């Protein structure tokens, strides 16, 4: 495993729904993907058709994933250039020199004139003449940044998590539909779906190699929390609570959606993949702050059980606790066999014998190859609708089931109006006081 730090309602008569059948009716969206990644032609062929056009890339958010996404897309397509960059923190611009060194001749920000700092910097990147924007800021801004990028006619890489609450998710889906109707490609950052060994395993599953899927058990566990917030006594006296909190956004549900959306989403997404990307109809869950971080409210543990319309179930276990075993992977049980994944290694077992196995690494570069190939071919790619929108809804459903200790249905979660934070006029001067940590049995569903 890699380092994790860095209205659908079917009757019981539908219980024989095949694993190969993707959701036709969901609570999120209805448009289908245009091309399957495994079937798409090579990058060289795509470039030849496009005449090797230089694609100008702008990055909005130069934190860990922002820097990674820049490297990934420049590696994936040699005819991309970094054209513009934005962040709310000026010190993040230091990364540009590293890109200039690694990708000589492929960074052109006009001697820094297209390096923008501030809460309005995202719009300056969008307006700078870019073809593609990488949306990799703190995730609370994602719906606003995505809407602005698509309104301006830009292709967009939308890092996960792209929505922290249901109002934000509905905004993302609406924007994704606009992108599709305007022939703009959209790619998200759930990289297991683009890891070739995982893709091959799931293709075999979808082709019926282990029969009908009966259940899935997935996990995503690691060590200490990513970007753990220091004791607030270390906060500079002149720094606002909002700036301090945004530097450690992973510690707050309002800013990062909790660990279930920030890192455990990878395991939940693989679980959803195995279950045909259906939206479950019920969820019960628990969770806790086993090793609390003072003055924050994000949990470090979640245990989730989902039930689907045909009565099948899927389970997920996640934690981020120092010194604990990193048990991460999937057990996919079918009527004719099982599939196993520990992240790097995958296999299929039938009648007690391994009939296929493979291994590989995460698809950080591969996803950007698929993305840019579609753009160069003039084909629209969109993995939000009917796929990753459901993954985010499933995560939010699980979080609320755990927070409240109640049974949460698909209809109930999609009715939620709980907007975690309003980003309309947010800046470093905006007052910020974190919500009290959830207390199951007492925290109410909103």
C-alpha cells in the first residue's frame, strides 16, 4: 500500500441485477461516460491527431496535491506547459522553481506575472489564457472554483474531495453537467480507478469472472493524521483563526469534510466500484476520535455498513491512528469466486486457487494521460456524473450515519441542507470557530 499521508429504488424483484449493470437511476446524475479509459488509443496517436498543440495548464492551489498534479500532467503529456498558478498562501509559489528545474522549458508564468496570490487568485488563473485548470486548493473552495472554470470554458482536473456536503455536491454535479453539454472534459483525483492493475481486475469482474457480486469489504487505514494541527499555542499572534485553520484544513470537518472524505474516500471509492457504483439505500455506522487533536473536530476512525436496494451489503473500515496496522484493501466476494486487493497487489481466487494476479502502482500519471488524450481527440471525458459523485454522496452518508448514530437512507442524505461553511466572501479576516465534535446519539441530522 502506498503512503496515505502524502431515486434509486429497486423492487426486491430486481435482486438479480448484474455487477456489469451500472446505475441507470441515481440520486445524483444521469449522463454516461463517453469513452472507456482502457479502450482509448495511445498518447502518441492522440497527439498526432491534435497536431501537438501546446496545452496551457493553470494550477489553483499549490499544496501537496497541487504540486503533485502539476508534475503528473506535465509527465503525462510532453506538450503541456505550466502557464499560471494561484494560491492563498504566498509561500507556496516557491514550488514553481522546482517545476522549472524538473521540466526545463515547460514553465512559462511570464517571469512570475502569472503567479497570483489571494482569495481571488483562482479567477486570475482562469482568465490568464489557460486550456486546463487543476483545482487542487483546500476542498471547501472546489464547488466555487469548478463553476468558475467551466463558465469560462476550461477543461478541469477536480481533485478529491470535491464536495464536503450535499449542497456542495449538488453544485458540483450541476457544473459537471454543464461541462459535458459544452464538450469540456473533467477528471477527478480518485486515482485507484486509473491504476492499470486495478482497472484490469475490475474489467475481469465486470466480465463475470467471479460471477455475481454478493458483497464487498474494504478498508483504508494508515498511521498518523495528515497535516496534523500543532498546539494552538504555536499560532503566531498576528495570524487569524481562519488563516491558521486553513493551513491545517484536514483537521476540520468544515474545511476538509473529515477523514472519511479526505483520505478514506479512496477505500470507499473502491468499495463503490466493486458494487457497480450504485447508490446504497441505507447506512449505519460508528466512529470516534480515538486520539483527538485539541481544538479540532475531525475524527480518526469510521466503521460503515451500507445496504443496497437488492439487499446486498458492503462494509468499510478506516482509521488514521499512530502505531496501528495499516490494513488497507478489498475483498470482493462473488458467486463463482473472490477478488482480493491490498492496493499494490490484486488477485482472483476460484475454488481455492489463484487464477489471476497482478501488481502495479497508483494511476497518478495514467489518469492525466487519459484526460489529455480525450482533450486532444476532441472527446468529452467526465468521471463525476454517475461515478465519483456517488462516491462522495456515499462518504457524506457514512459520515452523517456515524456522527448521529442513526440509520441514514439515500433519500434522507440527499435532502440534507447542511452547508458546512459559506465561501462566498470568505477570506483570512472571516471569523472561524469550529463546530463541536459530533457526539453519536446526540448530534442531530440536518
